[in-house]
C-alpha cells in the first residue's frame, strides 16, 4: 500500500511506482497548537513571517526581494525569518547590502512554543519554495489565522485556495502585490484569516485519522486476503462459531494458527491449486 501526503505527492508516487497511491495528509492538533499561541502582536504594519530551512530548495534569498517590493507600498512592514541553514549568511549579507536590516529580521531557529507565539502575532505567512510535498509550516500558520501567501508549489495547493483562505502566486512581484493588496483591503484580509482557520481544521489530526488514515489501514490490513479462497472459508468458519474475524488478523498470527488447526483436521481447509 503506497500513500502520499498530498494529491501532488500521491500522483508522483503513482508515476514512479506504476501503482495506485492513497492520500494520507499530514496533520496537526489544531486546538493544542492554538493554545500554545499568544495574543501579542508582532511589530510591523504588516508583520510578515517566514518559518523555513534556509536551503536552496526553499529559495530564501527571494525574501529580500519581496521585502523591497512590499516596502515601496507599505513602508512600515517588517519581515521575520525563523530558521537556519546553508544560506543564512548569504541572506544576511543580501539584507545588509540592500539596507533592509530594520525590516527583515533573521531570528535563527527557535523552540516550537516560541514559533507558535510569534506566528500568532503575524499578519501574513510567506512561502518562497516551489517544491513542497505538503507544507506543514503553512498549515501551522493557517491554524492561527495567519494569512498564507505562497508560491505555486503543488503540495501546498491542497491547503491554500487562492483568494479564499490565502493567496497563490508565481514570483516575488506577485507575492509582494498580494501582501500589499490584502493588507490595504482589510475586509479581504479578515475574511482570508477566518477562512484559514476553517481550512486548517480539515487537517486536524483526528479528522485526518478518521477520514484518511483508518480507511487506508483497513484496506492495507485486508489486502493480504484478496483473491485468497482460504480467507473466505476462514471467515465463514469464524462466523459459525460466533467469533467473527477482527480487522487484519488474517494477515497476522491467526492465519498461521488456522493453518495449524487445519492440518489437524479441526477446521475446513481449501488447498491452493498447484
């Protein structure tokens, strides 16, 4: 049984393997995550936050360009970058060379409880990566009502509905425009913020377990019995003795216990054809 954490990831798994894949999204405990948050607002009008590894795949150097463009329309904006990586020094130098030190603050890695508090104090969450299998950081921001503005990464499209609970953009220019437009249109911003929380609740762990994980596990547990005539006889026998087959046990020790009893002539057996 193959699975993927997003529709895009599932599709890639199918292309690579030539087999079907099931969707099992990542999740968070939304209520617990919200309890860890704070009501204290970050400095900046608006405050834009990024939580990311500062690696090439995440395109962190583009944050500086986004900041430059946003500041042309919103000169009091402040960007907060949480994370570290191989490009942290390069990003710091780029920020200094463009005179953005007061508006782009590199905070390094922080404990999760601090991340939750800082996220909840921001207006927007920015993602400059084009390659995300899901986007767990985006989900964490959305659960706190932080409006996501993300590059068109296939894995993130399961989370962000453009113009509804966030904004999907193609480059630094359109990201800056989306942030400025939404901040200047406070009705649009508040609507997207509320919709972000509602959308995030669809990826609460209990919802994901009930809707995706358990069905996949049930299918996997019974997959070993497909086209196995012995399982049909076994299930009939167990029904007759008032002890129905429990989920997955044919794939576990009961299958072998049944075989041992069949050798002794105690239960019916169907032999495979040679």
